């Protein structure tokens, strides 16, 4: 049954490879336009500081990654088919294909790369021209990170360090205000997603969370019901008469696996969306923020 599901899913996937949505950023994408505008302002700020070229280059690399923002295209059938195939049978190549087909994953990991570069800047240039700006950016960027091994536990540590080191700086005042804003964590969303739908509720998407939760409960019922029936009829079970019980249980496992995966991925995406909306509102309320 699992092999059959794999063959069906992968056949559909490869048959529709040419039908997916374009990954090119739309010219009318408001998220990208805003990010581009902010990046252009920062480039002018950095170049106007007359800092050493190596410092400016490293900061620009980080800024470009951090402003890698756009409204992602809707997930296509190919991505869902590959995800279903990866759920049907544990083959690493299919699991890799499932993740590689979704350009959104690159966007969600961009803050991790930006944090790595800003932390590298602080390590290389302890008294660098852009130390305060790097700390300020880290305060925001850490909120959407998910990689292990980063030097800080949260962006609040960077904000607090900025306030200690440069208490009279305008950036310190902004950091003090930003530190009190509500933000969401990928780690917390991952923990809540142990039950499909609770990760969505964590970020305030109660309708979507209820949907994932109901699907998960239905899938669990598909798994448990055949077990109960099979136990009650354990003395007269036969393959010819009772194979639908097995099919229903396997189908429930596949649906539950896909529900878990989809709910987790959506929860992580909503964490980033939440944090970006909070940051955008803060920038609108503070026009002088870099």
C-alpha cells in the first residue's frame, strides 16, 4: 500500500513539474517593494559613513539577506505531491525533493544567514563603524531565527547590549522601545505543533489551527477505529474480507503525517510573518528607524 501511494504521488509530481507557479518575484509585490525601499535607504546610510570597504561589504551582505522578503507564491501541486510521497515512504531523496520544491523555505531561513553575518561582523570588528547598527539589527533578526548554535538566545540580548554600550544613541532609544513589543518564536511554534493546529493558534490563526486540528483528529480516528474493530473481531479476521481495515488505517497514517508536516511548516511561516508585521508597524511609527 505504501509503495502504491509512493508511485501514484511521484507520478503525478513529475507529470506536473512544468505546471508550477513561477518563483520570480512579481513586479507588483508590496512586500518586496517595501523591503527594496528599506534596503536602498540602508545602502545610502552605509556608503555615507565612509567606513572601510570590508566592513561596508559585510554589512551589505547581511542587510541584503535580511531584506530578502516577498509574498511567496502559493504552493503548487508538485510540492504537495512530493510531500505526500515523502510521507508515504521514508526515502531521503524524496524528503529532500519535498523541501527543495518550495522557494518559501529559502525566505524563512534568510534571518539565520543575516544573523550569522552580523555576528561575524561584531567578532571581526569589535570597534567597527557599524557596531551599534549591527546590534540593533540583531535585536530584530533573532526573533525569526531557527538555526542552532547562534551566539545569543534572543534578540533582546542584543537590544540590551546596545543600550548598555551606547545609551545616548538614537538606536538605543529605538531598541528600548522595540524590546517591549510582542514577538513569536519558531521554537515555541515547533513545540506547540506537536499537536497539529496549536502552532497556528500560538500565532493567532485560530480558524486555520482548528482546521489542522480537525484533520488530525479525523486521521487519528481512521487509525484507531480499524484497530478497535480488528481487536473485537480478532478470532475471525481474514484478508479477503477485512483488507479495507488495513487500507483505512494506512490512509489515516498518511493523512496524519501530511497534516503534521503542513501544520508545522505553516506555523513556522506565520511566526516570521508575525514578526515582520510587528517590525513594519514599528518602522512606520518611527520614520527615523534605519
